[in-house]
């Protein structure tokens, strides 16, 4: 099965159009950093709990049936490997790859990330959810910025 071909945007003739790829790359790097930091910091923050998990075995400690006795194990699991760190890292890598290909990231990706980041930041303002909100806004600006209409017609 052949992979779909990416559509490259027209080479910008206007110097103002150079901001779109920059915004996209910035969004991608923020997402990669967010994901990588989450993947590294979360387990380090709970290393004593992870030590217990590996000592007792994950099948004995991690459960969907959360009780006061296993709350620390469940929390470590959902903040660590089951968190959004890996998907956000992959999303950022995809955004960077898309920018490198010269393609435009659809605005829907930016709007979805903006909505998700806004909900998370509203629920917990002191969290790093603001980074997800920034990624979304940058992608929306890149998709709707100068030259977006020309890029859409060039892609058709």
C-alpha cells in the first residue's frame, strides 16, 4: 500500500510568508519539548513509587480499580507512561516533519490543540498546559497567516 503524497506549498514570493513555516516549526519544537520533558520528569518525580512498582510487579500494583492503597501507583502510571507526553512528542515531531516537507499543517490541528490546552489550563492554571495552548495558537496563526489562501489554492 502506497503512502499518500504530501502536498508542498508554493515557494513564498512574499517575504512576509516566511513567518508561516517559522510559526509551524516553533509550535513543533514546543510540542517536542513538552512531550520530552513530561516523559523524563514525571517518572523522576515518582521514582520511589516506581521502585515499589518494579519491586512488587506492575500487575500487583497498578489497577483501574483505584483504592486508597494503590492510589500512588495509579497516579504514577497515569502521570508517567499513560500520560500525554508520548503523543504530544509524536505530534510535535509530525509538525516538524510537515514543516520540513514544505506542507501546511491543517488549521483543525491548531484549533483542536488550542481547545485542549485552554480546557487543561482553565482546569489547572498552574500546569504546563499553557504550552499546549501556545502550540495550538501558533499552528492556527501559521495556517491562517499571510499567504494561507495562496497556499490552499496551490495545494488544490
